[in-house]
C-alpha cells in the first residue's frame, strides 16, 4: 500500500513510545502515519520496567491484560543483591512503596516487569489493528522541512528504495536518543553524557533452578566491576550488563568465548551452559531537550530526554509524554482547541523529565543501593495553561519523591477510588476517564449535565459521571469524599482525557463550564453552543 501524501500527524519512531502514541491517536480518530526504520519490533529486551502510571494508561487503552500476560509475575518483582547469582548471603528487596491494589490501594494497575522485546509486539498489534497499514515498519524519515504552516517530509521504504513525500500538519519525533527529527528541528540537548559505558549481552542459560529461591527482576552484583543480570523470563532468557572501562574496544568484545566467560564469572558458575544471541554497547547520558516543540515539530520520549536507567523511569516518562500529547493534538486537529494548547505539552512534561533525570542521575552516582519507586510518576502535578489552578507554592516540584498520596486538585492525576463494577463496568474512578473530557459530579448531577450539554453543543467531547445514589457507587461508601481536596456535594471535577484534573468547582462559584474549557483549550474565540 502506498504512503498517503497528506496526513494530520506524521509519527517518526515505532518503539514503545511511538506505538503508544499511534494507538492513542487512533483512539481519538486522528489521521496519522507512523514510520519506523527497523523492519520489525525490537529483539533486544532493552527497557523492562513498567510503572503503575504506565499501566494505568494501558488500562485506559484496553491493553493492561495483554501487557500483564507478557510480563513477569508480580511474585518476581524483587531486587537481588549478592556477590554472584549463587551467593548464600544474598539480599532480596521489594520496590520502594510496593504497589498496592484492590480496595485499599492507591492504583488499580500496579507496575510490572515486561521487557521491550515482548512489549513492543503487544503495542504494535494494537496500533496496527487501529491504524492498519498506516503503521509502517521498514520505512525511514529521510528529511523534512517546516514552513510554519505544515511539515513536508520525505520517507523511504527500505525494501524498495521508493521515496514518498508526506505533508503533515504536525511531525512528532519518537525516534530515540539520536533523534533525526530533533536534529532537523534544530533543538539542542542539554546535560552530561558518558556517565558510563556498558556491554549488554543477550543470552540463554539454564538458570531457572539456580534462582528459584531468589527469583527477582534485577540481580545487582556487589563484586566490583561485575554489573548485573536482568531477568527476561527468570528461566533461560537473560541480559547481562557489564560495565566497560575507557580502554575497552569493540574488537575486544566480539568473541563468543570471551562473552561466555564474562557471563559464567558473573554468575559464579564456571560450567554454566551459555548461548550468546547478541550484544549491544550503550552509553549512559542524562540530557534534556532545550524545548519540546519547535513550530510544527514535537519531541516525545528519548528524543526529548535521555534518562539514566538507574530507577527504571526512562520508558515510563516517554509513555507519559505520549499520553499527554495525544489528546492535545486531537483537540487541535479537530478544531475545538487552539494551536497554543500544544505549548502546554512541554510546559507540563519537561519539568517531569528534568526531575526524573536528576533522581536517576543521583541513583547512578550512589555508592549504596537506590530505590526503585513504582509510584513516583503517580505524583506528577502539572502547571500550565491547560490547568485552571492557583499559582504553585514556591519550591514546589513536578514530582514528589517522598511518596504518592491521593489528592484531588487541578494538575494532579485523578485519585483512584474503587467502584462497584457491574457487568464489566468501571471498577475505579480512573475507568470513568475519556475518551474526551470527563465531568465527575455528586448528587443527581442535573445542573452539571446541563452545563456539560452546552459544552458538547459547542463542539467539546464531554461525558458526565455521577458518584453515589443513581450513579457509580464506591466500594466503600464515602470513599470519594474521604479523598483530600474533593469538592462538596454540589461540586464537580473536570478531568482531561489523560486523567489529570483540569479544574474543579464547589458548584457555588458561578463559573461557566464553557469559559473554563475555553481557557484550558487555549481558544482565542469563545465556545458558543449551537442551537
């Protein structure tokens, strides 16, 4: 099939972040094409940790069950420390603030370990189901120009060498740390590089019985210069990360006998049967793009930030980027939001990445064990034109490393409150979100339904959900009201399509919902309901 000559959005890069963005854009009915230079999805496990926030996003996309089936069981999400894999004096710890779920938890979707080589096919299947042949592997971006009105891109099919010209309203770079989109847009990266170099060995070995009493997601070796193992299936499939010094050269690392020796030495098993399947070398950087948008070009994921892997936040930050950007592009392309709404993407996500980079860099430099915090990204608090809130307190940060506490406030993620699910219905307040804006009200909700109807007649997709009698019932009566910051019995909370609160009202402030939405959507003109 031919590549279309004109689309609303051209997505460059088909890793986890680009595929997530494609599926989200399809969910909003945004006409787009994704091109990926690789012929197929990744064969290397690469990133593996999916945080609770990423799993909540996949839950909203209907992907959570498939991702959980592909990942390691929760019983193996531990972190091992020992001299080698057979150290009798090993320690095994759970992630910091191990995710709770069920009636008492802070999230309905705790994080898990799901390596990139099995995650990408899950995401690619969903993206392909929704967009068909608009998801094109084996097609690379050659060049592009941006005249401020549209982007004109040249893409090339690897199999045939045929080139196509694609005109797009928006170009989104999800093409990784060496992003050609970022370079073409003239956006600089800021921050240190070369914090470390590593050799990643993908191999098979019968280690399932060896680690049966200590099964973990990651195995940190305390012997100097040994690095660690990452479980792919905690049986035969593994990754060994070996730290390189400045004298190591590629030719020194190519022999399988040497690679097998490294694995056996690190494992502490001299006769281990090792089969090496591949290697990569990589450099640890800690960089942030100077801007996330330049005219009609936007950056997402590693194209916008390179995060040290010490903490497991890099891919998750990129998935959060995609979730933040997708609904904004959808609103702009559908015509009910102004282009300036896209400026809020960088205003909201860049501070998150800045703090994630700082935390991960501190972890990398730490001489002691660092925390793996599954809940860190649940604490994101946005401040931008897409949130109607009081100015932030001095010194307030985008994330709270001290821990997540449920809070109902503009800019924050909607709190999870368990609901009584009936016939496959919503089991959490998070399940009420989307696909457009969502208004969550108390009481009979009649006044808020009238206001919402006016907003819908002005072209804004908006759904109203009522909690309590006649609506969705909490598992624990009063569970919503018990959350800090929830408005009173006459109030309501306006939730964006990404699950963050845009605005909330006590119901007595006289605010017009259409006026609030106009501000959130960066519209120059008022939202005028049709007759």
